[in-house]
C-alpha cells in the first residue's frame, strides 16, 4: 500500500468493493474536527485487501459530539480530535492565555471529552488518537502553553477514557515516516486538511491489526524453516556443534535475539512450528545437544521435517492445527521457498530472513502486529497446549500438490560441464561437505580429483543451476568411472539448497545420455547408507534402476541406457546446456 | 501527459477514461465535488512531483485548465 499511488488506490479500492458486494460489511465511522476525507478510500482498501468487507463513513466536519450521539454500537468509531483546531488560531493564541483562561479551556475540553466517552462507551472498540503537539513544538526546548495543554489532556485521557477506547499514539505513526511527510498545512486554513496521504497510509497500517483482530483475522501461527532461519548454518552439513544460535558462534547472537522474540510470541499463545527440509534426527539433536539454545523442542507445537515441497507441508500444517491457511506466517531464508509459497498459497504471509543478519530481529519486531490481539485471554494461553495435544493425536498426512506449473514459471536452466579445470577446488569441497543428497558419500582430496581429470577412465560432471531469480552456483557433481563393459556412477551429489526442483532427475538423465554417447550400455550405481542420507535411499528406484543387491548398509543397482532413456521422460521445464570445451 | 491526467481523473472519479474530454468539469461530472477535487489535486501532485498554489487549485475547473496549470507548474 505504501508504494501505491493515491489514484490507483482509489481505483483498486473500488474494484475490491465491487468484488465484496453482497457480503456483510463492517461499518467504520470517523469523527473529526478537521477534514480527513482521504482516510476513507485508504482505510477501506487496507481492510478490504485483508478480505474484511468494510464501509468507512466520514461524518460532518467538526461536529463530533452531535454526530456521536446515539451511534449504532455495531459500528467502529475512529476519532480525530485535533487540539490545534479548538479555535481558529488556538496553537498561537493559547501562548498568550492567562492561567485562568488556560484552566477554563482545559475544563471545557474535558467536559466535551467526557460527553464523547459517554456516547461511545457501549461500542466494542473505539480508536481515539492521543493528542499531539509535536508538529508545532518540535524545536521548543521548554514546554510552552500549547504543549502543557496537550500533555494535561493526554493525562486526562489516560485516566478517564473508558476501557473500550484504544488510545493511538500518533507519535509512532509520525516517526515511522516523519513530521514533514505526515503534515501538509498548506490548505489548513482554507480546507481544514492537516494530514497527507502518506500519513493516512501509515495510520491505517498502524490500526488495521486491531480491527482485524476484532474479527479474528490476525495471524495465529508462525512457522519457520531451520537452517539459516532458526540458526546460522546447515545442520545436516555443518553438524549440530558448528551452527550458530547464541553468542558461542559468530552471528549467533542475532538468532538468539530472534529466539527471544519467538519465545515471547509463544507466551502470548501464538503457535510456533517448524517446516524444514531436514532429517528429523539432525534437528532433534540440535535441541538436545545445544543447551545454549533459547528455544526448546517443545516450544514448537508442530514440526514437519521431510523433503516434500513446503507449500504442501504448510497446507498440511494448517489442516492439522485446524487453523485457516491465511492465519499462518512463514519464515525462510530461501527466496525459492518463499516464492513457491507465495505462488501456491498467496494467503500465507511470508518473511524472508534478511541477508544482513543483524536486521533479522528488527524484521520480526516490525511484523509483530500481524499477531495483534486486543486482549490475551486464558484460552489464548492454553491454545498452544491444545494444539500440541491435538497434533499428537493425529498423524500428519501429507498432501502432495502439483507444483510443476510453478517450476515451469521459473525458467530453470541447468548448465553442465565435464572436467572443468577451474572448479577442481569446488568439486573437492562438495565431495567433502555434502552429506544429505549424496549417494555414496565418497570424500576426495584435490589430488584425487586431479587424477580423475587426467584419466580416460573417469568423467567428472558438474552442474550449475540458474533461474529467473539468479544462479545457485556450482551445486552438483557426478563422477563416472568407466570399467570394461560398464560405467559405474561413483559419486552423485547435489547441494540441498537446489532440491525440490527435479534438478536431480534432470542431472541423472543428462549423465546417462552422456554415458550412452560414449558407447556404454550398462550402468552400475549404488547407495551407501550414512546417518545423513536417508532421503536418497530410493533415488535410483524412483528412476527405474533395477535393484540387484541390498543389505543394511548398501543398495546396488543396474540399468540399461536405452531402457532408461525410453522409460524415464525428460523434465520438460528444465533447459539443459552443456558447456563446450 | 494528457493521457496520464485522463487516467488519473478516471481513477479518482471512478469513470471510464473515454468519458474524460477537454470540457470535463465539476459541472458535468458529479463525482468532481470538493472531496473529488482534493483527491485530484493530491494525485496530480504525486504523479508530477509538483505542488500547486492556492490560486492554481481554485483555477483547475475543467480538464483543459488542469493541463495548462500542470504545464505552468512544471515550467516554474
């Protein structure tokens, strides 16, 4: 909304209004002693955009007391009572007041406020802006009369306003933009307008969570990825002892701050959950073995740790917790995952972990209003426990969805090369580091790779993935060892950050084609079990290879090039390019 | 620029863009009331990054005049 032009917003609001015709509308009534007509389209748009159908009515200018008498208690009142407009030149005149006229004005205004309190005390929720003097007094070192006048009436508000009054601190709204952006007094004396479009937008963003909360439309659950979201590092690759989540490791402190924020949310009854492509054992180990971690495993009501796409998992989470998909906020460091969720489940609010990690706690603080509740009830506090019990009863059922359309929209391009001299170091590093998507987990040294490069018995394929959002760099390796009469896939690995896009299947097909071109027919391959690579246990089965031997630690396969190429179809939305040498 | 202004007017007054011509004015477009006028001024200032003065605001009484006054502001 902030970037939208006002004319576009008026049009968009009208379109949203048409789409909501026939639905029950909430009525918001604005009372003001200045002209605030531009608030109408902006507030309507801000709420309609959150699927709350509202009609905003701006009542007659400077007629707050009469207009508020006998107000329908089902409408939500918003009050702009600007002390600068108590009389024509009040801001200036008050500085010349004697003590007695000062007191008289205070008393008169207090009486009027009391009357308004009485008119609105039966409404469900009233927005009343605290008085502000800052536009006129920002350079005053010592308070003058106007400032004292405003402060005194704010004290009165604090003491006497009925409980249903939500007092809005306009200074927070001003400071989110700036006084000069919020005020435009050019036409104040001619049309009694004081505030700019930018102010109204900021004001609406500020109060909208409280209105949404009244209609149970605020967010209920915060679901997070693990690696580089709950901690810095990849637990499956770096190990539980090397990830950063407290002052013990570099940058860990920012994750610790995030944990405190999450813990405070959980305390208020917000459901915390994990949705991550990881081995469950690895994640559990972090919670078990890292006492410096603020959050405990049980703080997370729901944990979904598997290799399914995250949109399906989030959908499953919403079903399991029995909350609307639109009441979920999802946090991940990967733009790919964020875009996938935005594309499939646009009603989920997503937050991407900032690249500058010191901005991460601030990002969450700025979005806490997503979880706004007018009151925290005993039930809210129990809610997390209830969900926990509920989720223990049900076994999570995965819902698979067809994400091919989404993947096709990404323009994925895979660039392949064989024995590229420049990348020996990276190839070595990947064989050393990759634990999860690694079929045989053979670790090599630069000398080993060098030897393979020089030998006619080996191919060392590497792969780089790019899409319209950028390149992932060199993230896949396949080493083929040619024996007499057959080709053996010695190593097949991918960095886990590119998984979920069928890259692995595309890569395997390209490798098989390359082997076939070389004149080989039979391919041997194997899976060697480690603590970390359970996710690829059936990789070759899925690709139609024949299992010829298996025991607890190993599975051996064979396939025939022609058979493979005729039964396994190419991934048509991935473009493949071979680098020429 | 004329097309931009037409688009803005059609959005602000919620009418079809083809309904805006040189003689469109508060007299023949009911949505162009005092609030509509304020919204129009705000939107034009936002679009062209200009600030109109009091006299200019009062003079913008039909589409043609709006265009002239924007040109005048842009030249200042």
